[in-house]
């Protein structure tokens, strides 16, 4: 009997145990870097309960790498499984552009000047854009399940240092109501960059919405939402103009997930776009649609893969590079006064490697193509495609202090084969509190 027990113990020891990845090791340190104030002193909070409540903050399908960490100072109650905190991030970026220069702190290939501006061959700049303050209340309710109230404001704007609302929403159980990331986006599958804009094919849309999202058997997630539209339609005098929105956007996704934050997601959106033909004096409606496939996974412990493909018609205002110009609808050169929803196609891929829990590097490449059925000469849109690349190194000096350096390159190609390039080196320092 003793020999059997000994043999069983030996066999158990030989079973491989999945070791935590470097990213998971660092995430565990972050979750422990909190100062908790117990608002129910008669009910001491044990470490297990504390971590369980803090984990609720980070369990977010729409959390992106650049989002702030949970507040350092948190008021917590074990009895009510409740926590509240006010926190933020101080983020400073500096950069140097050469062989051309962007017009903004964000690195946007669409904005590359063709021909190049001889007065902007170089640019040294800096910005506090990305510095944010937020308040969060989260916990568990015996009847409604997990809940979270969240408000965040950002020092943002390409040319000014203004203070704007970035998110304001409430999540109770499977329901989210408020101003937050569109269901059509997948922030968790977007690679880490110093550049605040990120890949030029990235979906970047924030709306007031009502979203239902449910997890089945831990591995399957489905979501659907009704979202306030924000279309972008050009105006041409005496020819056509955009109309006010008449229906909301409808978005949904299906996701399979595994491990710690790994998933593959299929998202879709349908939009109603209306314009007025000023030649005929009639209104016309067009349907915009988009399909987005995205993923993030770890093939081996130190390596993370990010990827996405997005295509559709009439989704220019949802994609980074196409947001610089009103391109949801464009003029039909075959029929004066008419418009159509142009096709676009974009993709990005990225590899992230952790040399240690504190140091990691990411390489990113992205492309966005504008593919209308005919060239919209009325708006003088000459853009054919844009390329975006980034290579960076991040160093977590402490669990809440981070430094980074990044190289970016971008190209804009026009339909007449003219093109322009811009190169950038950026530095970043940030502290979360």
C-alpha cells in the first residue's frame, strides 16, 4: 500500500504544471500594489477577499494596454464586497520626426503631406496627452452580480491640452449603459505602443450605448449593443450633403477565450447613413457594414501575438487612418448628386516578447487600404493606402512606474503613385496612482 502511494506521488510530481508567463507575474505584482482602507473595521479584510475584489477591476473585455491601473488608494468593505477609488495616470511623451513631420502628436499615416512641406522636415515635440483622472466603484451584489461604475477624463486633443470626458458608464451583471468603447472594437487585442494612436487599421470608436454581454461555460462570450451613431459624410455645395442620423448603430460579437486573456473574436456592425441629393432635391439612405476579426494569444510563455483584420463599407469614421477625412459616404462620379459607401480593408499584426516580467518589446505592422468602386474626385480624396510600423521597448521600473522608447515609420500612398514617408523616435514616462 505504501509503495502504491509513493508511486502515485511520484507520478503526480511528473505531471507538468503550467508556469505563469512573465506578463502574468507582472500583473500579479500590480494587483498587490494597492493601499486598502477598510471602511468596515469590524470585518477585517483577508488578502484573498482583497484580491478577489481587485480582480473585478481588471476583468474587462474592453480594457486596453494604455488604460489606467486600478487606484493605489482604495476604500473597501469585505461585508458588502465593495471597493471605491480615485486614481489616474501621469503620462508624458516626447518625439523627434525626420524626413518629414506629422501635424499632430499622434502618428497618423493619412496625415503625411504629399508633396512634403519644406518647412517641416523635422519636428521636436512633447505632450501630456494620455494623462488621465478617473473614479471607479466596483464590487458584487447578492442579487445583480458584479457591478462597476466608471468615469474617466483625459487631457487630450491633437493640438491643445484640453480636458475631455473619455468614458462614463455603468455595468451591472451582463448589462452596460453609458459612454464607452464600441462593441465593434477589441481593445484587448490591440498591441502596446508608445504612440497614443496605435495601428492605422485599428478600430477606434467610443459611443453612448446599451450593451448586453454574457459568458457561457467560461470559454464563450457573446455581446450585442445599440449605439449612438456618429457618421462622417462630406458636403459639396449644390451637389450633396449629409443628413442627421435616423437609426442607431447595431454591433455584436462572438468570442472564444482561453487561458489568461487569450481569445479570438468575430465582430460586426451595421449602420444607417443618409444623405441629401441637392441636384434632385431628394434624400437617400445607404447601409454601412463592417466585419472585424481579432485575436490575442500566447504560443509560448514569453511571447504574445496580436492580430486583426477589418473590412466593410461606410465605416471610415470607425477606423484610425480614415477618421482624418469624412469618408463614410463619398460622391458618385457617374451620377451627379449621388453618393455611395466606399469599401476599405485593413489589418495589423504584432509580436510582443517579455525578456523578464519588467521588460518587454513589441513589433507592430499595420496597413489600411481605401478601395472605392471609383475615385471620388469631388472630394479630392487621393489616398490609396497607408502603412504603419512600430518597434518599442517598455521597462516597468516599479509596478506603477513605466518608461518606454519607440521607433515609428509611416507611409502614405496616393492613387497617382506619389507617396511620402515619416520617421519618428518617441520617449515616454508614466506613473499610475
